[in-house]
């Protein structure tokens, strides 16, 4: 997928067009961190989940899967420790 400084449509364009439904962005350099601001802003404006770690995105996907495919139950935190 194109970065903001590259050709269009880039990731922000695709968010605005409704083509992206979840963002996992793990920026590492200065340029990537600058782009991250605009990507995050577009995601928030369009109510799209935005994650900065693969681990957090994986947890969200597991939660969605559990919600869709299984009965969820509520347990006190003390039972889980």
C-alpha cells in the first residue's frame, strides 16, 4: 500500500473511501511517525479501529472472533487470576 509521500491513492485516501476497516500501523522512523499522525487522524475521523502493535490487533481480532462465533460470558477479574 502506498505511503502518504508516494502515489495516490494512499492509505489515508483508502480510509476516506471506506476501503479500509482496521489499521495496524507500527511506525519506526521519523517519516513513518509523521505519516502515522495523518493515518491515525483519518482512522479516528472515520471511526476505524487503529492499533500500533501487532499484539493489540491480534487481541482485537480474537475478541471479534469470540463475539461472532461463541457465547460470551462475564467473569469477575478475581476468577481469572
